[in-house]
C-alpha cells in the first residue's frame, strides 16, 4: 500500500522591523503559518533592551521599568521586586471572562504583538519575543475570553492571557485543540517558560493588537463578501426582469466614487450574454425604472467598498505602528498615548454600518421574488404549488431576523466610554467591543447574501426556457452540483441554506463566476 503524501509545511512568516502584510496576518491566523524573527528584528530588540537595562540600573525612577503602573505609577519599585512586579501585572491583568474567543483572533493578536516587539521600541529581551513566536509556530494558543478589554491601554486582558502562557501559567489550546495547562503544552513542545524582567510584562500587554487583528480578518472577509453581493445582485436583477442599462459606465462616471464604478462594472460583466435580460430589452418593454434595491445596488455596494478601503488605510497605518507605553526612543523611555484604540475603533464601527446596509438591500431584493405582485410572473413565494407549498417564504424571515440583528450591531461601540483605573484611564475606546460585534456582523452578512443567491438561483430556474448569463448560470450549476435541488415541492430548507452559506464563505461562488468572466473588481 502506498503511503499518503505528507502535506508541505507552510512557509514561515518573517517578522521584522517593517510592518507585516495583511496577507501574512491572515496566513498566521487562519492557516497556521509558523513565524520567525528576522536578524534585523533581533538586533533592534537587543538595542532597546540595553536601554531598559541601563535605566533599570540607574537611580532615577522610570515608568514601566522601576515604577508601578497606571494609577500606581508614583511608587518606585526596588530592583529586587521588579520581577515580581512584572509577574503580578500579568497575573492580575489576565482577568478576562466569558466565552473563549476564536483561535484565529488569538493568533492574529499574538502575531501583531510580536510585530511591535520586533520594532525595537518596547524593551523586551530577544528570548521573550522568540518564545511568543514559538507559541505561534507550535500551534499553542492561549485561552482568551470575550470580555476584559476597554480598548485603551491596549487590549489589556486579552494580551495578558497570552503573556501568562509565556510564563507557563494559565490554560492554552495545543495544536490539536486540546485544553491543557500552559506549562504542560510548553514542555511538550520543548519550550521553557520565561521569567519576565523589567518592563517586559508591560510591553506584552499594552497594544491594540486584538482589535487590529480582528479588523484585518474582517477586511479579508468583507472584500470577498462584497464581490459575492455583486453576484447576488446580478442574479436578482436578471431573475426579476430588471435592466442592466443603469449600470453603464457612462452613467456611473457622473458620480465618480471608485467603489460604485467597480460594483457597476461587475454587474455589467455578470449580466453579459443573459437570455433573460435580452428577452425584455425590446421596444415593447414598458418597464421605466427598477426598484431601488435593484437599480441602486452599485451605489450601496460601492459605498461599502469605499468604506472597506478607508478602513484598510487605517489598518495599514496601525500595522506600521509601535504601540506600547512607555516606548524606547533612542537612549530614553517616554510615556505616550498611542495605545488608545480610537482610530481602529471608529472604522470597526463604520464597517458594521456598511455590513448592515449591504445585508438590508440584499434582503429587499430577496423579498421581491416572493411577492407575486412585484416578481413579474414568478409564482408566489417561488412555491411549486402555492398554498400547499410555502417555497422560500421563511428563508426571507431568516434574512429579516438577521438584518434586524445587524442593525442593532451597527450601533457604534466607540461612542461609549467607561472610566477605569481610578480615573487615570478616564476615556476609553471600546475598540475590542467594536471588533467583536463586527465579527458577528460579517457572519450575518454572509448568511443574508447566501439566502439571496439561493433564492435568485431558484427564480432563474423558474424563468426557463429563458437562459441566464454564462456567469450567473455558473452559480446556479454550482448550487445544483453541491446538492441543492432546483424548484420543486417543499423540502427541508435549512441544510440548503447552510450549503449556500458555505459556498459563499469559502469563495466558491466568486470562483465560479471568475472562471467565466475573469477577475472581478
């Protein structure tokens, strides 16, 4: 019997003094790519550590090196208690509660903290930074909880749970996903815990890495989802006997938003060659204007695309940042406020608004299919035998419930602030909370778009013998090949919805289209 071929190890992501690429964040977070510090990063870390060591040996108190933290920063800590100071900081700050966050979020958070350490601005030792990278490489994921970050002084509790694992304490998931004590997981991987030295505990917990990691992952998902939303819209325009003329480039040029132009170009390409659209293009067509949910798809989808681009710009700046307090500058250590999460929090909230609106217009298009007075000849609810069968009636209910939830999730977290640390931290960003609700919003948008695709495909089949465009027809064939049957008597619909959600989430819907029309915008 032949042996199965071993899968190649993913290439390591090199962490240096330059910012990581968003694609590398995704590779480490989702694909389990190992990491390695570059020689330049190790040199930068060594230089900043020498500065911290010199300040720690001097007589002048230095915040974060020889003092307490936050509201306790006025106390000078003698040298013999500084190891305990760092250990106590991490233990006390690892105070999260609630459900465990996703593995990909924790891995993104760890990579981004390592990236900041690699800039040589934090003062940690090379061994401490290497161990953080080793946890990623060996697939050891500290348990981080849903609640505990106010998004100011960084994501303190989430990062502290990761720092706790470096000390060999707390709970982690090993590479196989088992919940084990950190010390046991380190030993099994041949790793030894570190004893934190002056400044190191603070450097490990003082960053916006959790909210930034979730932003980078959401941007990856939303770019795919917005292309998929264009596919869904094209299928709906086609099956609802809408016109493609409103998507013409000369009309879009009158309002030169780049996202709108890109979305409209996708719709033109997707509808090219449609027998359904051609069937009502003649002079006898009395349709003057389509409903807004059809006609204005590029305006809504395009605005969301431009919002994603703005958020990506903010993310790129944050990826290039060295977020810590205090930071090493030359031969000194300076306090600062760069840990405040406002820049990231704002765009996380902005993206949740865009996700809710794209889902809302998608649900409106789906609803038109089910109303015989608006669907232009389709059976009520796309049912096989209306009255006996309910068709996709309740699929739209599911969409509506999700859209309602997305509207609540669109309420900004960043407008809130709850003072903490004896009023030392009297204005906080709530960026972690904004990121957590955005993840829910992205998941909800995925489901809503998938139901539109599912419903539009059924409607296109009901337009036979008229033929869909080559691109939309490819999506219908994808669904049918995945086990989703065409029109017929009622059947258990939830499994079909889940199959469609999987095809949207995996990118299979966009891949099927791009195999026909080439790369979408």
